[in-house]
């Protein structure tokens, strides 16, 4: 049986590593990264 996971996206400033809103990260693609993280679902 496959484990069910869900994914979330977070924005991160590439220079400082601080978390920022995803919309802000999409507006500044040269200095930011949008990361996709898999999170296992709870039963």
C-alpha cells in the first residue's frame, strides 16, 4: 500500500535563507527559491 502524501510550497530568500510568502518569491525569481516539500498525511 502506498503512503499518502501531500505537498506544500514555501518561499525562501536565496541569500539569507529566510522564509517569505510564495507570491513574493514568484515576483523575485532571481533572488528567491520556491521549494516543494512532501508532508505525509496523518491517519
